[in-house]
C-alpha cells in the first residue's frame, strides 16, 4: 500500500510517515500543496492524506485538481476545523473521507485501510490462497498455520500478489505500490524481495514468474 502525506507541519508529517511505515505502508511526504499535487499526479497512490490548510496551493484546490485530472487515489482530508460546514465542503470537493485534528493515530490507520478496501471491491479484509493467509489489518501472515516472519517489503509484496487474485503483477507495479519514492527503479529490489519471500514461504513454491508479465500466486 502506498500513501502520500501532504502536510505543512513538518514534525507532524514526519510522525505520520514514521507511524504508517511501521504499519507496513510505503509513504511519501510533501510539505506544501504544489509539491503534493505534483507527486499525486505523477504517482498512483492508494491513498492521499491531504491537509486542508496548505501553503502554495490550498488543500481544497489540490483536491479539486485531482478530481478534475481523473486521479484514482482515495483522498483523506485533514483539517483543524471541525464544523459540519467544513466537512461538507471538503467532501463536496471530492474527498473520500474527512478527519478533524487532533486525531488518534489508530483512527487514521483504520480510515486509510478502509479507503483502500473501498478502492478494491471484492477483495476481502483477510487474503488467502491455498494454505497462505494474510491479515493486513493485524499485519499477520501464515502458511499452513505457521506464522511467517516477513519484513515490510516482503509483507507488502505478498499482500499485493494475493489481492491480485491470480493476475500477474509486474515488477514496475510492485515497485510503485510497495516501495516509496526513494526506490531506484533500476535496482534489483523486487527480484531480491521475491527471492527472500519465496524462501520464507517454503515448499512447494507458490510464486510463479510469468515471462514479460511479472509475478503471480500459483493456483
């Protein structure tokens, strides 16, 4: 899951980023509306956490521009104002959800995960294929009842492959959805992670390499 946090309070933005990474999400951060809009239009984020009161370009403008451009990312708008009118205005601009400040971090995480589920209909909250089970909400993965000790990238790759329900997922898509903007697109990060994940999943092998297409869970 890849998330963009657009928040001008650098300390808060960093704290949100650190917390979401601990939840096994890939996170990019922008500190103003101009940078946030540029990144949102360039990268296919699952969720954009968008502060409303931003310098450069106001959060309302950013949200409206994203909707106008046909951006498919879900938008969770943050604001210090908590009146009903503010909520209606934000949702009316095209935001998918609204969270007033101050907020509990656990609620932020829950709302982000709920938005991702809404963006991917028919994908259950607990993913399974054969004897492999992944619970993204509790960050647990197992095979044949054996708990798997997966790193954040391994967990993210396995979650994405299971959610694809047999569709081959390209290395480019894995890199975009599981890694953040610091990832080198020419690196072997995806191959290395797939290799480690295969080792941890054990036998019989369940991740197929599909020529010219990527990787998928064998069925």
